[in-house]
C-alpha cells in the first residue's frame, strides 16, 4: 500500500460537509473536532485597547474582514492607521455580486453581472452560524440587519442521478423513511432478543417505545403507509376542507432502494455544529458587514495597491507596492508596525522579511478549490411550482448543490439561485473552463433537477476561487501535520510584523476565523507596543 | 483517521459518481488561447482521465492557463512553458504529489501513472523538450 501522508487533507472539507454524512453524528463531531473545524468561537466581547502611545503607526495589508476589523479597532484605539488593498473594492472574500458589478478572473475572462436590482449572489461566505459571536457582534454594533438563513429545507431535494430514474427526492421523504426503516429494523432486533446482552428488560421497553415515536411505527413496530406516516413524510395530495376530496396517503420508499441510493447520507446537515439552526445572513448580501466596517475606515484605505515587498528593521516596517492595474512606479509606505492579512497563497509569492519559522509557515498552506454560481431566472419556479422556500438541494451532479434564496420569498418576480457550490475534483474541472463553459454546464446540470431551467434561465455569474486574482484559492486548507508544525509560528509577532486572517485561525474558511484572528493579533500587538513604548 | 477515511471515500465516490457528458464548448470570439475542457466530469475524489494532455486540460490549465504561461494577479501562477525548473522530472512530480506554497497536493487525486503522464506531457510541450520520460515506478518512490 502506498504511503499517504494525510488521507483527509485534500478534500477534507467536502468529504466532511457534504458526503461523509453516514459516518454518524458522533463520529463526525469527533473527526471535525480533531480537524479544528468544530470549535465554538472564542469571541470575548468588544476588544479593549487602551493606552496606545500617541503617534504610533500601523500599516494594515488587505481590506477583507481581518484587515477591516483591525483598521476599525486600531483607529478607535488611537493608532495612526493606513490600509493597502489590492482590489478596487474592500471586503475581500466577504463579497456580494449584484447587477452592474464586473469581475475579471485570472486568465483575463471578464464577467459583467446582469442581475436585476435587489438580486445578488455571495460568491464567498454566505451564512453565519449562531455561535460565530464575533461576526454577530459586529453586525449588531454596526446596525447591519440580519435575516434567517435556512440551511435545512425538508421540501428541497436530495438527488442521485443513478437512482429513482434520476428523479429528485424530497428531503422529507428520505428523512422520514430512513428513520422509519432503521427504527423498524432495530425494533425487530430488540423483539428477537438479539440485543439482550446490551439491554435490560426495562430499557428494551423504553427503547421500543421511543422507536415507535422516532420512526412512526405501527402497533406491530412496522413502518408502513398510513395516516401516521403521511403526517410525517407528507401526503400525495394535500388535505383540503369542505367537500374537497380527502388527501391521498403517500407510500414510503422501499428500504433497499433507499439504501442503494445513498441519499440518507446527505442528512447529517442538522447534526453539523457549523450548520445547525439558527443561521443568519445579512439582509441584502454578505458584504454588508464588511461594508459597514469599511464605511467607518474608508479614508484610511488605499485601493488598487498591489504589495510587492514587505521589509522591516528594528525601527519599523517598509512596504513597496504598485498600482494593481496600471503598474508603473513603485510606491512606498512606512509604519512602526504592520498587520498583514494577505492570503498565504499570495504572500508566499511576495518577498517578506520575517524569520525562517514564519516564512516556512507562510509557504505551507495549500489553498482549496471551490466554485460558486449565481443564476438569474425569469420567475421563482422553485417556489411557485415546487414550494421550495430557501434551503439547499444536494445532488451527485458536478454542481453538488442548488441553494435557494432566503430573501424575497413568496413575493414572485425574478430570482437568483446559487446554481452550484462545488468542491473537490469537480471544482478543479470547473476551474479549468471559461466562465461561459462553466455556466452552460451548471444550467445543463440544474435542468436535471429543475426542468424549468432552460425556459427560465436569463443570465449568470461564476466565481472559481483558484482563478481569483486576490486569493488564488478559497481558503487555507491546512493539513493536520502542517498545522501542527507551523501554526504557532504563523501566529507569532515577528519583529514588527504579524499575520491575521482565516488562515491564522482554527475556523478555516469562516469569516469568524478572520475576525477572531484579527482581534487576537491586534490585542497581542497592542500589548507589545505599549510594553515597548 | 484511517477508519473515517475508509468510510468516507467509497461513499463519496458513490454519491458524486456521475460521469456527466459535457457538450463541446463554443468559444467567445475575443478569447485568449482556447480552453478546451476534456468533456467530462469525474468521480469526486479521483480524476478519471489517463493521458497527460487530457489531465492537463482537466486540471493544470485552470491555474497555469491553456498556453501554460501562468497568470499574474496579486500574486502569480508560474509559467510551465519554457520553465527551467522542469529540467529534472522529479521536481514537477513532487510538486504535483505534495503541492507547493498555495498549490494543493494532488497525490491523493491521481495514480502514479497519471502523475507520470501529466509530468511527461508538460515536459514535452509548451517549449519544453526534455527527452527523458518519468515512469510510474519512479513516481511511486516519491510518494
């Protein structure tokens, strides 16, 4: 057998989030805790930075969540702050695409978003768990209204192109029938005495009683077509009133077909700590929180600044940069200290004067591939025809997911779907295409779940994160071994330079990781500044 | 972790196992060198194509571009075209297997034969003319 250093490192995230769902909630939680994914945010309330020495300057590189939080807090603390940002906008990956926005990816393909007013897609982060206290606190303090993000929708689909004739199945059917079948099987085992070594007589009775409720079993512990199971999984025709016809009971999916499809494996979502209710999204787009921070510090931010070198000596930090789009003469910025939030995928290609341990850390984080689509349709057929309001459908097609908008539900008119959210090998394959090719493929795939696609599709945008000029990837996907070796070194203050961002957190890919990393680092930097003043 | 991996990977292949056919691409008139994806999507968890040219088009060109000249943004993707670092086949093979800087490792996505194929393809195209071919067995030793 060949040696594999870390079998989970490559597609760890998609395995865990979208596919590895059969492993069982407890096992998943254990695995995710080991990987550093399942830790609750350690946010301890608004940061207190008092006693900043007058006239001390701090240069911040990058105006994403980490850089903006740092600029916001350090300026309030009395520091002389300047921010350099590569893009022609602030926010970084906390980004929303709306009608009129333009985006040029590496390779030169330019897209213009043609969404109608009010419609948008978040190509980066799109949801905030209830335990991301830092993000929630900034939204509250900056008065950014939130609305519910509906992660689980029981009327959305689970789809296997190879099962049930390729017909998508309602989540509620898979959910109810899987629970029903396993409850029936377990009841059989108990009633045949096969678990006598495990259970007392009293516990057997208690278990049977709970299985009857859990699986909606009949008096003989069978999971069958009945009013009771239709109350659980839904009727084939709805219950009416007056002289309307009575409802038609629905028929559970046979156990073998259900197991063969593997669709039950998608149902971990309700048990995933990062994805359990309540979840939130900012009203109007994910970039609202970043933009609220930016509004407070905008005069300090120089956009279109491409950092080309980061130098330091015992007195301060010197950063060389050029105009990101026109190039031209090198410009220089100098400050007493520097907080660098540039993604490691970019920073590893820039000369930066730090010690060997931090340099090795900067060069050791592989950036994950991911692709997200926003597709505008003439009407919200998923609501009007299929009664899917928000939430997500999962599929084995390359698009992997379809996300339904949580905003504007049941109001009619046009809508924008998240037409795909892709990880792993499929993300590389989409990345190797042009935007037009990707969108065509996403529409073609989506039509297998929603046949309305071809008639209703209007326009789309796609962001493939490895083509992103400002990140060259989605997030720092540390292997366990690399994190073990480099994480402490990455998070130190090296002379007068410190790093921050999701890459310097134990909440990789989440905005909360960037926020906490920023707060932790500026807190330590502030202490050091005050101590050495 | 081995147990978890053993559980997840077969499942992942089963769930995301569609080999969806992709219609031939129509190129926009003003495009730089055309991207020609290989025409199919593979099982999540492993790339299916066997020959170097197709693997390059399915994976590498996404970042290193169709002409292998790389790309520049806030950072850059290095050119593979005319790249002196390809003189030894070991170097590109190690980069593909283990990754380098922000580039992810592909060792778990590709067999030894696929790694050899794609390295040999890049070392004999795009202005690279290295006559020695990397073998599957040599790749196996680098894992």
